[in-house]
C-alpha cells in the first residue's frame, strides 16, 4: 500500500511539474517519460487516485503535450473498434477524444484544401523553377550520366507540356549564351591578324 501511495505521489508531482514548468529544457524528455510510464503503470495498477488521473488528463489536454503522447501511446493514434477493458484508460480516451479527432482530420487534409489563389501561384513558381533547372541540366551542361539524363527525361515526360515549356525557356537562354559567345570570339583576334588590321587601318588613314 505504501509503495502505491509513493507511486501515485511520484506521478502526481511529475504531472504538476509538467504543467507548471514548460520552459524547462528537459520538459520534453520528462513529458515522454511520465506519459509512457504512467500508461504502462495502469496495466498493473488500473485504479490510481482520481487526483492523479485528472492531472494526467490535464497534461494531455495541452495540444503540444498530446502530440508527443500520441507518438508513445498507440491507442492515441488508431481508431478504437471497442472500449478498452481498463476503465481508467478508457476514461482518458474519452477525455481526449476531441484531440484524437483533430489529429485524424489533420492527417486526412490534402493540398487541394489549401488550393487558394496564393497557393496555386506558389505551386506555379516552383513548377517553372523545376522545369527550368531540369532543362538546363538536360540541354546545357552536357555532363550528365546516362542514368541522370534518363531520370530527367522521365520526370519531364510525366508532366504535360513540360518539354515544350522547357524548350522555350532554355532555348531563349541558349540563344543569349551563343550570341554572347560569338561576340566574345569576335573580340579575340590572333596576333598576326591584329598586325594586318592595324596596317590596313593606317593605310586607309594615309590615303
């Protein structure tokens, strides 16, 4: 009996500390320890004091705490097909039912539910950036392995209109690069040709 009282006191003090000292650096580690050990403790001691049970529930009702606890306690993650035989555990499950429902709804949320104009615009920007990068890799760098080139071609083939858009974007870039390279070549004159040009220009001035 004395051991049980000490255990209840241990958990009660622990849960109260978790509620009062969230700023502590080891708060997360303590939360994991107390949630997991208390849940396992209930298997062998299914009737702790009501004060301890309420303190545990108070901890779990904090969303941050529940998000951690559900990683450690499988019952918090899955759908219960029937009530738990352990009445204390079932009471905890009942008190946290709304939090479990919220977590389930968040997991089922798809990107389409965020498909507002700003989200669509952001997707388009990323899509264009991906196509441009893939196009440069495929058509410009020329140092890809066969495997890498095949992967990019596979990626682009899976996107309707991707190759056409890449051709346009990269084609413009390549034309600009070629023009720039041609201009640079014109500025580079071999030494012999440079002397002939100077003599020709001097003759024209004298004439």
